[in-house]
C-alpha cells in the first residue's frame, strides 16, 4: 500500500507537467501570432511613412503653384490698377 500514494503523487506531477506543456504550447503560439502581427504593423508603418512623404511632396508642389498664382494675380491686379489710373 505504500506504493499507491507515491503513484498518485507521480500521476499528479505528470498531469501538472502535461498542463504546463499545453500552456507552454499555447503561449508559444500566442508569441508567434504577436510576432507576425508586429511584422505586419511594421510593414504598414513603413508604407504609411512612404505615403506621408509622397503627400508632403505633393503639398510642397501645391504650395509652390499657389504662390505662383498669387504672383500672377498680383501682377494682373497691378495691371488693372495701372489701366484704371490712365
């Protein structure tokens, strides 16, 4: 009878180890999924950076065009003012 408590204890230990292995596997899968998510987010952030850079270039070109139109409008206004003063 002295072997029965020992076997019960070993059985409990084996069950506990089995649970720990299952939990370890679940955590490993979670870490792998998180790693994949982080990699996808990193790629998306890099693409966003590229898009922001492109938008900044477009904004700079638009600002330049607006400034040129402002100069043209000012020149036309000056021309109209000159014609009205004659």
